[in-house]
């Protein structure tokens, strides 16, 4: 069967036992058991159920045994919601499903986790009709309920994906002895316990089956030695973290698990886990000797609530389990002072409202506020704060860190009822007269510091305004040259510079410009079209190669250059290369007067308007030119031919020399 009609059992009002196992049922209608108020045993095992329809068991209040094993159930909350009406449920089988937790995501009024179900059966409260029904069932299946086992609670979680189990669940669920909990073949690594649990007696032997789980023997499991809890886990084996060996729990001593003594929840406290914290509520405690550690339940930090007590001083941070507290509520006590030796080091929330504090010492203010941001919230209202000159540090700290003190505006000065610690006037609090010499010294110091800052800013402004002149002077005098050397991004380039000029300016280039560049220190390797270009090669291609194989392009800007089409093409090629690389590549030298500026094309005119150039008539011309060249050690003068895409051309004397070498 895959589907069931909603009214298929409508006429069976006296039904006590119903077996629907080993089918392919995927979904159950909501009103399927609407008339089965006397149903005691329901077997839905080995079907294809992925979830239970809400309110499925609202009309089966006497259900005693429910078998859901061998399905595909995975939502614990869905199961818990459906089992709430079943107050007499004593046999529950959810084995061989896909459950990862036996807890619900909900929380009850007392903030302890809501459990899968509550087992509230009591013979005293059992009706005669229910008792007769159970007697009928025990006679019908005597092999399952022999020896009074009908009184025992049996829960089967085996074959799921559970990763942890806590004995506190048994206490909170009101599961009393005798009982049998089957957790075999899950993924459980840790078993936890905080509350004082009952132990086995002669007439009651509870049993928890844990075989087939990868239990880890470490500090989290050390609680089992606090009482004789090992009798609950007969034959249980675990893996030691140090040796990785599987050992029988009965053969292990406590010292082999952990170096510290495990602590259960104190009798006057209430302990439970919620989210990532171990909550310890000790509102009725008069003193604290030791607390459970969060490692016992697989957590890292604790939340301790000792509010509404009569504590005069907090416990020392050496108290066992106290050092793991990250949130401490000590409000509504009689605490008169706070010392850093009384506070956990990893504290993030501290509530000290309604105590008898009138000040906080400097060590506390420095450690938890001024020098650290770990403490996120500090509550201090409803304390008799005393505002005078000795509490200035407290006033300054509270005003500085008011965002971390949510009730900062409620901190009243007991000696000045109309003021708060945020509003108190510091001058009025400190009545000590301040001498004239102090004011004079203070004013002189302020003026001196102000003048120094102004001079420093003036020097910086001058440097940025004349930065180029300063760097040129330093470079020309060989001072701090290592600070302004160009990085070797262009080390693959053949030439330091390509000189672009009109042929009418060849005399200036060959007899003035080239010697100064190739014979200076350091010397530069220069490319010109007269000396390094290849005869017979395509001119536009050689222009592009000359620009790309040179670290700089020197433009000799003259009236002849403006009138030369090839020269303007060389400028445009160099300009485009600079734009593509995002680096300054062009050195513009103004040579002679430009009488006819109308011939300037648009691109060259725009460049001149937006960039500076070197003037041949400038007395510092050579210093500025050397500074604008690549800042690297040059080599000897190079007159090699230009490499144009790896092709060879006949180049006069150069090629003749090569032929002569080959003949030899």
C-alpha cells in the first residue's frame, strides 16, 4: 500500500492494535485515526514516511506503543509535535531513520530544551479501561511483556545519525526506572551529563545500549566517574584520544580520561545547554565552590547567573569551572568592590546592577575597558556612585566607552543627586586651585607645538611645490640617487632612449645631444633613425619598434618637427605607448622658436597644454634631461641595428663586417 483513505478505519472504534508495517506508505491523512480512541499499539515501521502529518495522534490518547522504525524520518521537531498528546506512550521505536538529534528547536518557559516527548505514565492515574486494554495486549503478545516489562519504558533510537546524547534528557522527560534506551549504531562520539542522575538499585536496573558508536574517551566523558554511572553502559567501549586504542570503559580509570575532577551541576543550581553556551543558574546559592565546565557538554563557554543573592564579593577566578564563564550576571547582590582577580579573563558581558558599588578601581577599568575590547557590555546602574576628584578616571572611562555601557545615562551621583557620571562637571568636582605657572606652562607648550606643526606643514608644502627641482638637484649632485632610481621593469628593452627629430635638426642631435647622453656618467644607449634603422625596412614598422624597444622617447620639438609628417607620426606612436602602459615615456625638448604654431596638430597641442617640457635655453637643461632619463647604470655606446621582428636587412658597413667575420 502507498496511500490510505482518510476514513478507512472509521468503523473500527474498538481497535486496540493496528499493524501497517512493511508497506510503501508515503503519507498518512490527518484524520486517519480520528475514531481510534482505544488504540494501544500502532506499527508503521518499514514504510516510506518522510514526515508525520500534523495532529495525526490527537485522537489516540491511550497509545502505548508506537513503531516508526525503518522509515525516512529526519525532522525531530515534526515528530515531537505529533507526540505531545500521547501522555501514556511507553514504547517508542524510531530506529533506522535519519534523525540527527533527539531535541526540539523550541524552548519551554524555564528555558530548558523541549524534549522529544514526555513519559508521564503512572499506575495511579491509569483508567480501568486502559488497564484492561494493556492486560489484553500482554495476553495477546506474552513474549513481549513477560515479567512485568509492561511497566518499563523502551525507546529505540538505533540506526540513526545522532552525534551526541545527554542523560539530562532522561531526567527532564520524567523517564523513571525501569527503562531501556537503545542508541546503538549511531554516530555518537560524546555522552554528556550535568544533573545528578539516579543510580541502579536491586529492583531496578536501567539499561542504555550504546554499542556501534565511536565514543571518545576524553575530558568530556570524565563525569561518568562522579557517580557509579558505568553500570548504565554495560560493555561500552571507547577510543582513547592519546593512544587511539579501543578500550572497555570498565577497565579505564578516571585519570586516564582527564586530569581534572569532573563536576556535576551544584544541587542549588540549575544547569542546561542552549545554543553555544552552558547556562548555570545559581540564584539560590550563597557561595560558589566549583562549577561544571562547558567541556563536559561539548561547549567552550558558560553563562553564570548569580543574581538576587547576598554576595558581598565575587568568587576568585581560580574557582574550578569559573574561568570558563563568558557572561556573568551578578546583579541585585551586595557587592561593594570589584577586583580583576574575581573576574574570568574571557568575560564578554558583566551585569553589576543594583549592588553597593561607589567606584571602580583603575586596574579593572584598564584591563576590561581601556586596554581591551573583549568586554562588550557592562551594566552599572542602580549603584551609589560617588562623584569627586578621586573618581575622575571612572568618569573619563565611562564617557569614552559609553557605547559598551548601555545604561551609562542612568549612573547617578549619590553626592550630587541632579548629576550623572556623564553630566558631572570635572572642574566643580576637583576644587584644588591650579596655579598661574601651570597655566603659563600649558599655554607655552601649546604655542610651541602649534608653531612646530605650522613650520613642518610649510616645509611639506614647499617640497611638494618644488619637488621636481629638488629631485633634479639631488640627482645631478649624486645625492640619495638610490632613492629615486627607477625599478627594472624595462630591463628587457634594448635602448634607453629613442630620439625623434626632423632631419633639419640632425646637426644638433648628432653633435650636441648624442655626445652628452652617450658620454655622461652613467652613459645611455640611444637609438636614432639615421644610425640604427634598417635600410629597406618599412618605416612605420620601424617607428613602432623604436618606441617599444626604448625606455624613453625624446622629442626634439622645433618648427621643422611640426612641419614633418614622419616626426608627428613618431610622437603619436610614443604617446599611445605611454597611454597604454600608464607611465611617463616622452621627454619633450623645445629647440628654437616655434613661429607657426597653427601647424600643431590637435593631439600634440593637447599634450603640450597638459605636460611640461625641457627648454634648450634653460641653464639647468642637462641636469633636468639626465634626471628625466631612466635611472639605471648604463653600458657602452651601442650602435647596433634595430631588431625588426627578427628579420635581417643589408645595412652597409655593419653587414660587411658580419660577412668578413664569416669568411675568416
